[in-house]
């Protein structure tokens, strides 16, 4: 179930991604076994994968890698709602590199997978409302801002607004 974009590959997280995980999430306390908990058989069919995700786990984490297998960041399928055909995506990239084109490619590949293979109808992404770069990137792909959640998140003792973005198959600015 590797998901291939034009310049990126989304693959299952592996123990060798630990250093990248620590850099991206700025958390030196993460251990290899915590990374390993996100690993699943990426060659499963969608139905087998769905059955493998039990009630206690509604997420699936992937490593965003360049075609040369260099790890760039992570993309997580969250709040997977098989009944209603919706999913939330979360992403984080290595702050030491400019990842805009790779991130755009990875999000587009993930959207094509969600709409084409999973047959879902809605993708949801939250981002900080003041993050113009991420908002512009999402809008380039076709995401539409549906809501502004005021004072929704607390970081470093400061409150921030969150923007809620959604993408429907008809919004995607590329075919799948």
C-alpha cells in the first residue's frame, strides 16, 4: 500500500524513521517501540487493512519520503470514519528543509488514494489560521476553508485560531 506521488512516496513508518520523527515533532523522548506501533502490513487490501484497524486505533501513520527514500516528514490518516466516508489528515515535515513541493505532492497522492481506493467523500485538515503558507498550499490542491475555530488551540501559553479545511473529490485540482 505504498502511495506514490510524482516526487514522493508515502510508506509505512519504520524504526529507522526514529531520528526524523524526533526532529519533526521536536521530541527526543520518543523510542523505537513507539514508532513501531504505527506499522502495519502496507501490502494489505483496503478491506484487510480496514479489518486490521481495531476500535482502539482510528489512525494510520505514513512516512513522507522522496523518491530516493530520504524521509521528509509524516502524514497521518486520523479519525477514519468508514461509515460516513470521511477522514482527517495531519502532516508534519522536517523543519530543516523546504518541503513545499514534496508536501503538495504527498497530500495530492493521499487525496487520490482516499478518493480512489478508499472511496471516501471528505478529507478534513486543520491548520493554524495564521499560517498563510499552509493555507495557500491547501488551497492550491483544492481544499476549501469551511470554518474558523476561534481560540481553539493553546501553544506555549498563547491561544490560536484553527482553520478547518475540507476537500471533496470534485474539489481536487487534479484527476485521480
